[in-house]
C-alpha cells in the first residue's frame, strides 16, 4: 500500500485545488507559514477522525494530530478575496497496481445555536474505471442506474423467483465518518418490509475501496514538530500494527518490545543514534505495569564499562529526546506504511542533520514511504548527495516547495530530483541565504 497523491482545496491557505503527488520520499519545504503543514493536515484530519472512539461527524477537527477550535478557521479567507464556501480533501492509494481513492467535499451548516458544524456535500470515489460521486441523497439518474441492475445478471435470481414483481430495490446513501457509500436493500412492495439488506458496496467497489483508503490512512506514523520535553517515565502503550495519535507516545514501549523479543531493530537503533553522534546505546526499562523509563549511554561512543554508564534521557541533551522518536519511527514502519516527520532536524548538531539523511535513506530502501517537512539545508544536501552517488534512485525522491502569492494563497511547485541530485526549477533558497550571510560577514570583517 502506498499513498500516491493528496488533494486539498479551500483548506486554510490553499485557495485553489491542489494535487500533491507523493514519492517514496517526499520533501515539503518553503518559508515559515507558507502552507507546508496544511498539505498533510488534510490527511491527518482523516486519520484522527477514523481513530476517534466515537463518531465525531464528518471530521474530528480538534484531535491529537490537528487542532482547530472552530470550523471558520478551516476555510480559505483573505481580505479582498471571496471566502471559500467549501473545502475538499482526499487521497489516492495504490496496492499491487490497483488504484483507489476518495475525496470528500464539506461545507458549514449553520445551526440555531450559532454553531457551524461541517456537513458533507459529496463524496467521490476514484478508481481506474473513473469517478463515482455521491451526495447524501441519490439523484433520480443514480436511482435508475441501480434499479436497472434488477434486470441484469447481477441480480439474485432466487429473490426474483420468490417475490416476483413485489420485489423492488431501495438504494440509500450511508455515511461512515467522512465516507459516503451506497447501501443496497431489497423490499417487498406489498408488505413494504425489508426482504434482504446486502449492505454497502455490494453492487459497487465502494466498500473495497474504502478498506484500501482506510488502511492507508490508519497506517500513517506521525512524528510532530513539537515532541515534548524529556520525561523520567513514559506510559506503557500497546505495540501493534497501527499507532493511533502521535507516535512519540509509543517510543518507550516500542523500544521495550524490541528488547523483549530480541528484535534486531533494537541493535540497529543503537547504531543509528551512534551515527547521529548522540549515543551508542539506548534501553527501555519497565518500572511498573504503567510506566517505562528510557535510559541512554552517557557518552556518544562505547567505552570499557560503558554498558553500565547509562542515565535517564531527561539527563542528557535535549536533542536526544527530539531525535529518538524520529529514529524509532523510521525503524518501526513496515514496508508500504507512511512516516510523516515534521522538522526531524530540530535540536540537532549540523553534522547530525547531515547524517540523518542516511536513516531516512535506509527506511525508504526498505519500502517505507517517508514525508519530511524541513528547513534543513544540510539534510537536503545529504539526500542530494545520495542521489548523485547513485545510492538513491532519483525517481524515489520528490520535493514540493510551497510559497504564497500576493493574496496569501499557497502555491505548490514540485519536482523530482535529477541524476545529480538537483531540484530543477524549484526555488530552494536555503543555500542562497547561507551564501548571503557568509558574504555579508566577510564584507564586514574585511573592512577592519
């Protein structure tokens, strides 16, 4: 399973419909407040909605991954520009060359109490065979299409023989969080009771497509930019197929699980952290049934007796607690799953920023899909070097540079890397800023 593209229209700073393709590695970059995070907010809204323990309606707008306090904040708006009345978010997925996708269009519904909850305008299923649009009420044309099935070979003959002309098909649209799909019911015309309910997707591929789309969304591992302060203890969590919410909550328990199962990933984690120059060893120690402590080697390299020279993660540099979730997430993800890293380079020494590209490279080569949002020139340079050295397939990497137009609307400029690891016509300005800063310093220092 892979997420091949994201769709966003009218959400926050994205005034116009934008389709962002995702590669095996996708880099999101641009100036502050340009709209980088908003691209992923679309799919994170879907993630937290699916993972909610209750039905929050079409979208859970305030959750662990994305927080809005009211729906007004979600819609494009700018002085002198017409406010967007609708938003659209969606994605396409691919599995074994089978494509499926879904887009949902929403608008505000004003209630008597003054609140404006979201309501679904339409849901659009995408597949190789085309688009299938649904609203909460079927159109007359859609009803006729489903009723025509009763005359086709897809209609159960046993029902026709048993009920004859009294049998009729009653298709309705059913909402499941933000998904819309057709529910098929056969009724007895004389008694007006339900004869049989075949459920969603029986006459279409909607249910199969929903399973593919939902699996791709639930599999996202989200490492946010704000990863919290290091703690003396962390809560015990389940370590299973998916990681609902934010991944840093699971890190301590994942490390403990690897240790208890003699998983080679525990050893690889130590090697990865050593490569970053942070530590050579990390351990998770269960204190109780509810608490886990993370200990790390006090020194970046192993020494005689170093196995006992371990301290709490709260007693070492802040960069350790910020980088550990990144390293663990890249190892924990299974092939086909997507890891979204916001600012993975924060609190890292420049040398560690550069070497972080190696950890990302190894995850992508295992089949993990990685999306990073970054301002790090050194991290990008490390990835470019891997491509130029033919260690990283240029077709696996893609960059989206986001900038604003004069009205403040976000615009996406995308490019794949070429054989030399260059970004083509994407206006990356990190190197230019560094060059200008150094030139200014040399000019000033040279005057004396």
